[in-house]
């Protein structure tokens, strides 16, 4: 496992695209979050709404770059044929897959932490100081939102890795993951039955998972924050299981 981890880390740090995608994740997340926060109309009594969730809105865009990074880690090797070299060097395919997942999780954790903390810091600098604890890591709900958002980005990366391992093709994998993240929530908004609309929001990885960002009006959420993140974790686990099984059973 140690050799496999070293190999995967070497691949990732010697190719330019992972670094640029990570930097893009940080920049896009912070820029969109800062833009959303800058239009908040604050009064002496407060800014109203959930300012923590608003400052973290950039994750809606940043997660797409995380997904692309995760897909390219495995599908890029299939595209170039390098996967055969990888499996020759480390014949145990489960070890290769686990090493890719661990390396990806570590890299996304670093980039995601920078993006999320940068977004919260930008929000604190943009919003007026009203003497409350909003956007402070000493505030329990805000800390939970920050920590949970980083976990969410890691789970999106693992979900994308599992899909890409099963599909093998970069374009198809990216299309499937982005469709799952963005198109299904849009479709759910077109459903007239509120019961089914809420059910879909509880089941989709993005709508459910990003409930972790909410710090106010939790009783109005379709699903509680940690339960929502659990739904995203379930999607990631299912994708990794499917990808791992197919990797073991199919020819390279």
C-alpha cells in the first residue's frame, strides 16, 4: 500500500492539471462566495438570512472542478493506456484503487480547506461587524458548516472517482457526475407535488449534502445537516463499490 500511495502521489504532483484544478477550486469557491456576500443588505440589527451558507455558496461551482480532478485521476490513465503499467507495477487492483482514493481525499481535503476557510474569511471582511458571532469558527453551527463542507467536497471527489472507474471514459464520466449534481436538483424544482419534490431533495447528493452548510432555520430543511451529508456519503460509497468491483473483474 505504501508503494502504491507513493506512486499515486508522484503521478499527481508531476502533472500540471491537478494543481490547476485545485487552484481553480479555491479561486472559484472564494470568488463566488465573496460575490454573493457582497450583495447582502445589512442593517444595524443584522444581515438577515444565513450568512455562513451564503459565504460558502462558491462550493456549488468549486465542486465541479473537484469532480473533474477526480475523474481525470483514473480515466486519464485509461485514455493513455498507462493503467496497464500501473496494474503491472501493483498487481493487486484493490490496493491501486484504495491508493487513488486516499491520495485524492488528501489532496481535496487540503484544497477544500483552503477554499472554505478563504470563503469564510472573505465573508467576515466583506460583511460589517455587527458584534454577533456570525462567520466565526467559535460559533458551533458555523464550525459544523465549515468542517462539513470540506467533507462534502471530499465525498464528491470519491463519488466522481467511483463513477470514472466504472465508466472509464473522461467525457462520459464528467457528464454523468455533473448531471447527477446539477440537473437532478433542477428537475426536482419542476415537480409540482411538494412531497415528491422534498423526497428528491433528500435523495440527491448535492441537495442533501449541502444541508450541512445551513446554520439557521434548521427545522425548515428537507433533511438535517448530518443526515444530508450521510446521503452524499452513501452515494460515494456506492460509486466506489461499483467502480472497485468493475476494476477487479474487467480487463485493463
